[in-house]
């Protein structure tokens, strides 16, 4: 079974989140697989959140963490609606700093209303930006804004080195994903154009083949597959097909 973009992006996120930690300077408190004590309590509908024992955080398994990431960060930020590379950049930003901030930062970069909700207007703005400057430009801009935000935090002195390394790694992975996708898209696009040209001109192609076959016979070249068809007959039929198609196209254009 093929792995989804969510699976691939989650691997990258968890590579940076690591296992259980309870750093006194971390405002998130006890955390495991990147899921904080408060997030896990809310997910399990425990209120107030501190009533959930820390041991539950320590024992959190990847399967449940994955469901939390999908619902609270991936789906919340509509990462699945974004092209490869940008999906990772926004998803990891949302995990690290909250979906609302990540979305508003993307919206600020694309010139849409920063309301913290990914909707048709934001998605259209993303498409327009990528069409104009490329996916790599938007990924770099989003990562730059993310790093700028992190550097302004009071805890940057403690966590800054790790955060900077994380943004750099995510940027690299996102650009790689965008590059691979772009390369594939270009190849598919070129092939589609070729097929469209061939399909739209298949009558001319057949006629050209008949004309060449006729000329080949005139030059004394035998084509076994066309035995029984004279050179003159092939040439006349080819010309008739070409002029008939041209006449039909003219009539249709005037209709």
C-alpha cells in the first residue's frame, strides 16, 4: 500500500519531536512524540487538563499520536490540499507553533486575509503565488517567516539552536519534495501536450503516412504491409483526406 503524504510528513515531524520530555523551560510541559500534556488531555476529553496523569503522556503510542496529528494539525491546516513540500512546511510549523499562527503566516505571505482559516481564497492565492514564482519561493518565504517568529521568543536562547536546525531540516525536505513534484509534473505536462497534439492531428498523421508510403513506392521501395495499394492511389487518398479535413475545419469555424 502506497504511503500518503501525511505519513511521509508525519515521519519528518516525529524525527524532530523525539520521545518523552519534561523540560522546566518548555511552556508545553510534559511532552511525548511532540504531543503535550494539555493536548493529550483535550484529545481524551479530560477536563481540566491537569487531571490527566503525566504517566499517560509518557505511555502515549505512535498510533494515537498520529491520529492527534492528523485531526488537530494536518486537517486543521488543510495541509492535504497543498502541493508536496508546502504541505510539510505548513504542517511542521503548525505542530511547532500552533495551526492558527502557521496559517496566518502563510496567509500574510500570500496576501490574503489572515483569519487563521484555510479556505478557497487562501488556496487560490497559494496557487497564484506558486504559478508566478514557484513552490520553492513560497516554501522559503514561509520558513523565513517562521524562523523570524521563533527568534523573537523569549525562550529562543534555550531552544533556539534546536528550532533553527529543525526549520533548516524541514526546509530542505520540503524543497526536495517540491522539486520532485515539479519535475514529475513537467514531464507529465509535456507528455500530455504531445499526446494532445497527436490526437488533434491524427487525421493529418494518417494522411502523411499514406503520402510517404505512396512516394516510397514511386521511388521503388517496397512496403509489404501496403501490398495491393498503388502509389498513385495512396497519394491521391492522402491529399483528399488532408483537403477534406481542412475544409471541414473551415466550415466548423464559420458555424
